[in-house]
């Protein structure tokens, strides 16, 4: 897996081990995950508490990332679980240490619209 620096990515957020899954795509993974963790998106991820980054894949082109996202969204749940298990068998939140939560002056990076 790649690092969490700003890059185009397809990703899977989850509510916990074997919980609700959400697949998405972004040009700024750090900012997007911050928004999921802070419930900035009303709707599915907020309703189902999908705040844990369980898997991500770096892409050079946004078209490739979108294509991968759409492909994963058609997969059976078992296939998505296997993808997560292969890369993250303990179902750790891959972004658990990305944000200095105790730093009052830290601001998450902007995400392009």
C-alpha cells in the first residue's frame, strides 16, 4: 500500500470489521478521509458510521481510479472483504495516526471540488 500523501486513490471506508463498507474515489485521500471521520458528508457514510479507512489504492489517472471504483462497487461483498483481508488482515484503521487531533492549530488540507 502507498503512503497517505495527496494522490488520486480508490478507497474503502468501513464501520468496523465485517461492518458496512463504502467505496469511493478522491484526488486527496487525507482530506477525504478527514471528512468521513468528521461526518462532513450527510448520507450513507454518516448514517452507517463509515469512519475507518480499511483499504486504498493509488492511481496515476483519475479515470483509472473511477474505473476501479465502479468495478469494485459491482463486486459481491465477499470479494470486497477478501480484498481488505489480503491487504489489511487485522482491519486496522489505516488513517488512525494521520491527524494530530490534539493540535488546535492543525487544519486538514483542502480538497478540490
